C-alpha cells in the first residue's frame, strides 16, 4: 500500500539521461540455471518501457531524480539516470556514478555480513543474541531472541524512534544509541513478524563484536571491496571522494523542488545509513543471483544465499511472508524476493527473481509523489516481466462473515499512546467484497477464498494484484496484505 501523495506537477524541466556501461560492468558471472524463461521481447523493450514510465513520473509524480538498474543472466542490462542529481545546478543523474540512499534496502549488506560470521563459525543462528552483546536484551516470558529471529524480523519488540541526527555535530554512534534505546518486549520472538530497525542494528553490532572490526570497516573489507563496490559506504558524512557524486534529496514546497540537507542515519548505521550507486547495487544483485559470487569474487556461500532467499515465517496462512532479511514478494511464477527502503527523501526497491536470473534496483527522490512513484515503477516492472492473471472470484459460503472493524498495525512505538485516527477501517461491501479505508482513501476488494480478498482496480494486464487475508478467529482477528509481509494488523474495534 502507498501512503497518500499529491499529484502536483513539478516545475523543473527534467531530462532523461542514459548511462554507458564500462567493460568491467559487463563481466559475466556464473549464475544458477534459469528455470523461468522471460520472453525475449520483454527484455528487448525493457529500457524503452522504463523511459516511458519515468517520463510520466517526472511530469506527474514530483520526481527530481531517479536511477533504475537492471541485471540479467550475469550482466548489467542497463543502468539509467533520470532527472537531476542537483536541480539548481542542472547536474543530471548519471545512472552509473550518481549516489542514492537505498535506505533499508542496505540492510541486505548487514544480513550478508552476519551470515559471513555464521559461515566462519563465530555466530550460531540458534543462539541467544545476548551471547554476542556487551549489554542485555530482556527476555519475554523466559524466551530470548535468537539470531535467526533477527533475520525474520520476528523479535517481538516495540518499534522505536530517534533514528536520525539533526546535524553532524550531534551524531551519536550507533553502539551508544542502541544501548539507550532498547525497545519494550511485547510477545515471544519467533512468532508474529513486525519489522524491526532495532533488530537490524543488533545484527550489525554482532558483526562488529565477533569480527573485532568497526562495522563500516568490516562491510567495506568483506563485501564492498571484493565486489568492486567502490561507491558504497555506511559512513556519514560521506567520504570526500564520494560526496560530490551524491544526489540531493528533495521535497516540494510551494510547488517547487527544494533540496534537503544530507540525512544522517548513523544512530542506526547497520539499519539504514548506506549510500550507493546504480553500478554498485548491480554488483551486489549479481552476487546474490550468482550464488554469492560475482566476477570471480565470493562473499557468501551458495547455501547462505539460499538461506537469505528461503522462507522464514509468514503472518497470514495464504500470503507470502518473510524470507531471511529479504521479503518474499511473490511465492512462485517465478519466486520474487526483495527489500524496500525509505529515508525521508529517498525511496528505493530491490527485487530479485533468482529463477529467471534477473534483478532490478530503483531509487527516486522528489516530492511526496516520488514515494508512490517508486512503488508504481516496481509494480510496472514486475507486471511487464512476470505477468499474472487476477484470481477467480469465489462466493462466500453461508455463515462466513467478514471481520469488519478497525485494525491497528503491530509495528509502532508502544511507549506512545495509540492514535485511533491512524487505524485502518474494514467495511463490508456486500457478501463477497470489502472496502478498506486508509486515511479517508477507499479501495475495493473481492473474495477469492476463505477470508482471502484481491484488490479490484483498473490495473494494467499482468498485475501484480494485491491480496488481503483475515485470520486468527474471534477475539484475536488479524489482517495482512501481500505487499506488507513484514507487519500485521490487529483488530482493535469490531
């Protein structure tokens, strides 16, 4: 689901800029045999398709700058920049060199680093995380958080704020931040999934503790350098060599694109302070699709990559859930895994189709519309490359009732009072349909199975088609959506 965004037309004249590929970027990597064949025409016209989508978004979605990178069968298919890295100076986005903020997409670097320590025998997936820390995470009902629970975002903790710093002189080291912001334990680990930035910070700290290296040094030496990712860093402020290539983040004020200061996420460094280029994200995707290796350099075993992409747990019985670090975007036809990321100014997504040997990374900045633009572009690419048909509609049997009412997301800061105005409302729309109301915006959903619904839209042929499921039963109704496998919604009012 997308948060509401305006449709104001950006006033800057933004250009489409293509990127040439250096020879090294085309080096082929060994990849697993494809089991899903993409028709050649979908690949041949893909760059033009993206150009068209981005031209429309620049005109209607307040996009200041964007990068779109696609890898396929062991090589970079294209990496293109759109709009401007600096609107005021007229500096266009270079699809290979301009840096963007991947936000939480960069957590995949952290999960990869942690698995390296598992491979080295220094970390046990079934161990209590406290074994590796120099402070204590409280248990819940006698149960600790295991390392594998971190990968599944199933730590049973409250969400927590204060993730950013207002200025460089007020930066707090993440090691200090995490010790002063231990969230409340709410339910047993390994049960209900609720996305946890804090859990990802723990993962990075474990890497630092068992390796004996500062986290940013470790990932540079053991992930970025082997893959030739010379334009990727967790460091803030940016190193002098990279700072001139950083795209500015933007908001829209009084109808004009206005540059924002460089965001500072060092308080939660392993969870979201990364900066990277399209070329570097390509190399990481190629390594993931290549069983942990690219261009003769290995960062993970094929077994570890398979673990990252395999199922951990799902909140809803008939919807996709979490892999390990990765989200499951689609269960099959082909299987898709990925990870999104949002800072205040940048909105990103990385999607991998291991069975097809294809992956793509997108990142956009601009006004509020660029948030939805990122999601729309992701869905457009999935729908073109891996089309599906809508599910058949199925009438409800006698006696099945829709659990209507108000639903509240399980991912929130429980130290603060809940805000009922943010609850999602479910309203019956006849015997076989519901209306979902979010912030006053309504969407229509039709029944396709037991307590399972698919969104009805005027969507392009091929989808993807969003699904929603109720589960849990009387007194403990829950709701999940296919696009949000990392959270659940609890019914708080019938």
